[in-house]
C-alpha cells in the first residue's frame, strides 16, 4: 500500500525505471498530468512535479487494483 509519504519523498530516494508506452497511452498520461495541475492551479495549490510526484501516484493507483491489472493482461500469450 502506498502512503502520501512515499509520493512526497525526493527523487534521489527513488529507483529509476523506464517504461515503454504506446503513443496514445503516453499522451493520455501527459494529458492527465496537465489536468491534475490545472485543477491544482484552480484550487490555489502549487503544481506537482511529473517525476517527483505524478508518476509515483499514477503507479500507486494502478497497484491498488491488482485484479484489474491481472484482467487486462490475461489475454496476452
């Protein structure tokens, strides 16, 4: 389970992992990042950093639903 602390830790305390995404998925990831920061700006909050905060939160959300990951990958042979 993730914690807010794990998302807030500095980059130097995190492992660097490269992901290979389709162009469409990469665009959706970037669009959501922009959307999150737009909402934060409207709320008067500081923008988040993509590598420091956003990617960690994005992966934590995916890991929170292991069943969905298993289901999405079930048909791959």
